[in-house]
């Protein structure tokens, strides 16, 4: 089969080896959905995995798409050092909170506003790993955080503990005043007998 065309055989072998070789792609991990209270700070967590070791060629790009539409906006860029935006809505409101040794490229967004609602994208390129999906976080800025089961459980346990403390205090005070009254009666009996 390969006798007539040696170049064809080499080409087929090369294609087969390429199919078996792992493709270099960065994998991104985010929380996908996040809710935070207006006026607070929020950590936009983004981690990644890569076949290549992390080096000086690594770049991280954070962008923002408003929920109500409009153009994509620059949030943050990292290449050897962090680069914050010099103007725009995120000027003086975003800071690097990543740790490259832990493959963490997270940022913190300060003083949330309602118009910060939207999609934040995290893109990591670590040559030769430059392809891969872009991580997304849907951020909802709310007036107050909704109660979840954990909050209700915490509230129930806290209320039960408070009630127990009040009961213990009432019992101790009752015992104290009862002993005091018995001591006063005993003192009066001793005085009458004298």
C-alpha cells in the first residue's frame, strides 16, 4: 500500500500522530453566576489549567459586557505586572488578587454599582497554550442579599442559643433571689428567738 508513494505514507503517519498528540488549550474555571450587594467589594474568581508551565509570556485579559447591552469594556490586563484601566468605569475600582503559582488570575472589583450588572470575561493565554474557552461570570448587583437555607439555619441556631442563654440567666437569678429570701427568713427567725 505504501510502496508506491513514500510521501503519502509519511503524511498519513504525521496525521495519525497529530491526532494522538494532546492539543494545547487553556482551561478556565469561574463561578459562572455571582450575586453581590450594591456598594460592597466582590472578588471575581478565575482559575485555569495549562499544559505549559506558567512563564513571563502569560497574559490575562478581563472584559465586561453590560447586561442592558452596549460595547464590551476593558476591565483589567495582566502581563508580568498588573495593568489597571486608566479611564472609564473601572478606573481606580479594580485590583489584582491572583496568584500565578496557584493558577489563580482573580481580581477584586470595589464599590459595586447597579450598572456593574453584566458578564465579566476572563481570558488566559499561556504560550504555547493560547486556545481555549473564555471564562464568564454573570454578576448581579442587588440591594440586599436573598436569604438562603444557610441563612435560615444560622438564624435558627443563633436564636436557639440566645434563648438558652436567657433561660440559664433567668434560672440563675431565680436561684440567687430564692437563696437570698431564705437567708433573710432564717435571719428573722433567729432574731425572734433571741
